[in-house]
C-alpha cells in the first residue's frame, strides 16, 4: 500500500486517534511479519470464500454459497466499486475483508479469518492498511457495518477505530401472514452446534441449500 507525502501525514494523525490497544495490535501484526495486499482480483475473492467458510463454521452457521460472492465480484468489485484486503504470513492468506465503495464513502461489508492465526492480530493490520488505502484514494468515511448489541467483542473492535455507533431498526414482514414478525428469525442452538462440527465441504453444501432461507 503506497501513500503520498500528504497521505503519510494524514495516516500519522489517524494512527494517533486510535485506541492504545488497537495501535498495539497493529504493531504486533507488523512485528509478526504479516503482509497485507489490497486488490480486486478473482484470486483474492477465492481466498476470502475459503476463509469465510471457516469463520461461518466457527459461528455455527453454513457459509453463503460461492455463487453469491461470485455475483458480488462480477457486478460490484470487478466494476471498481469494491476491494478485497487480504493478510498473509509466509505466503499463506490468513484473513481477508471485503470493502464496498460508492462516491466518497466505503463500507466494511465482510470479514473472515483463520482462527489458528488469531494471535498474530492480522485483522487489525488489514483494517489499518485498508483505511490508509481509502484515505489515499480520497474516500472520506468508512462505515463499519451492522453489529448485534450482544456481540460485545465486535463492538469493542470497531470502537477501537473511533467508530461512532447508532441504532438501526430492522423489521421482518411475513407476506403469507400479511403481518410483521414480532421476533427475529434465529438459528436453533442445536443446529449451530451441529454446523460447527461439520466438515467444510458438507457445510458448503448445506449453505447452498439453506442460504435463501437463513442468510
């Protein structure tokens, strides 16, 4: 990731505004020789899909089908409306984020990683390198995406970058019943336990079948 003179000064100021723990994690990743690349290549998308399957299994959920991300790539990223930031160690990709952009605004849409390398803090370095890249490209804001209130760890991660939170209300409407649903649709805890133990190939097949119903 290259920055001009003005970009470097801006990056320095941005770095000072981060939470202390966030700065330490960025430095930790650099010390561990984590490298970040930012591109819109099909290979980067393939690596993200591989990591996404691992992450979804960790959360007890089947991954979105490959065709979903293929369409996202073809209609958005390949048209210069998004990028994939990937972190690697010794040539092995261990974490990746997908960012979408419109005009001067970007959105952190998807993130995935291999939990075995969590101690390297690659996710922090990915976000930092992506922020510098966006700043250098003239983007003015980054939305960190939706987070459920009970996901305290993710909320803390986003707060470490100086993100300001605000409430979003979601409503589900049942066309068959012609009424709003009072309770959100949730994955059964037993199903989550089963999904978290399935081999990746089987989990991907489940995702292709169920994705339209459970996302």
